[in-house]
């Protein structure tokens, strides 16, 4: 369970908020009753950062879960080459882009 403070109350209770966070509890900050921020401990923040995947790792994970050609055919980039100034590539319909078959 976490505590919840409005921005105004958080300003007045900042020391209490820091103590709560240091004890391992998350604190939610609201504006006009809507959540806008969460204060978490440095330890929790570091854990979240350590478990975060890079863009490349996420792409590799996605590719390993799905057939690669289902995501993008191996020659998808070739369809993007500028064949001649002013010429519309054959895979561009004007409204929707889709990879060449």
C-alpha cells in the first residue's frame, strides 16, 4: 500500500514523505485528485534501472518471440531506396505504408 498526497500537502509534508520512502513505501502525488507522480526509494529506482532492457535487447526479444519475416521481411529496407527524384516507391500507397511483398 502506498500513501497519497496532493501537491499542496506534499510541500508541507516533504520530510514525512522522505521518511516513508526511506522505509520502503511508495508515495503518490496528485494534482486535482489525479495521480501525476510517484516518489520511490533510491534502492527501488536502481533495481528498476538494472532490470531495464536496452532498445536492442528489446528488439532481439521481440524477434525471438515472433517469426522474423512476420515482423519485417528481410528485404524491407530495399523498398525504401530513393529510385529517382520525385518517383513514389512502389510500396507507398499515399495513405498507408506497408512492406513490399
